[in-house]
């Protein structure tokens, strides 16, 4: 049981490049989400999914896409990277909407130059 | 004004001191989470509360739903407790999204 696996841990992108942050969980959790963490601000929700085939936007969705083709995987795509997307990204999952424990990936440090 | 506010933002204390971190929220919630973020960045879940009080080892979390306030206490603090502590409110409507406080950076000196 690996929990939430998030890759890559570090990435440097040039403005305009695209990339995908991978997130996988092996706990059969329904609810998965992506957050970004910026200095002086709390974690902010980018996109979330309440189950396979269902995704929705969070607080800061612009410039990001997600898909949930399986229960296990929830990748986050940066379509055309911008310096404003320099941040630390966290994937998280919980059993369902009211799940007791939130499990976080280890974080991905992304720099866009 | 943020929907979830934490205080203090930074806290430095000596080993052994009793620590209190506060979290206030302005929205309707179904539960409140306390999280710990280690210096390396990893985030772990400490508690989920919907009422009353929970205790795990030296950590105690309380919530007062009427006052929209929660506290995290650490008894007999230790340098290994140094971390960022984050509260997150589970919003009552819609898809029960989490709204996070800005975090409290705790440093415990030996």
C-alpha cells in the first residue's frame, strides 16, 4: 500500500512548454484533488474528482487540465506553462466526500522560467 | 478576509512548553482537519473534528462549532514538533471542498 504517489518531485519548465504531473493512489479512494501552495497563502484547490469519469474545477483552474479515466490515477496537465504557475503542487485523496483522513502526495516543486 | 484564518503565523517556543495554535472560520463546515507539514514539504493528516475534542499522544484538538473556532494544542513540546501546522475546513455545501488556512510555522528550540 503505497498511499499517494506523485511525480515528478522537481521540474523546471520553459514558458510555453507543457507537462503532466502524475498522481496515483492505491487505496480505492473516490475523491482526488490537486492543490497548489504558494508562499504566504494556504493550499488552493485547482481541480478535483469525486470518482472515475467525473472532474470539476476548483478555485484556481485556469491553465490546468485534469482527467480521471481510472479510480487510481488523476494527472494534472499544464497546457502552456507560465511563470505564474511556479509553485509547489500537491495531489491528495480521501475515501469519499466525507472521508476522515486526507492523504497527500509528497509534492512537486515546479519552476517556470 | 480569508474564510479560514490561523494565528499566530509564526510561533517560537522552548522545549517543554505548552503550545496553542488557533483556527477561526467564517463558513459553514461539516468538519475541520488539522495537518502537519514537515520541513521537507510532506503533509500528514493529524485530526478530523466535527465536534468536541480529540487527543493523540501529546496532541489535542478541540472545536467549538458555535464560535467557529478550533485549537490545536501540543503538550510537552519537543524540537521534532517543529513544522507548519495547517487547519482546513470542509465546506458544508456542494462537493465538500477543503478551504485551508495559511499555516502556523512552529519552531521548538532545545
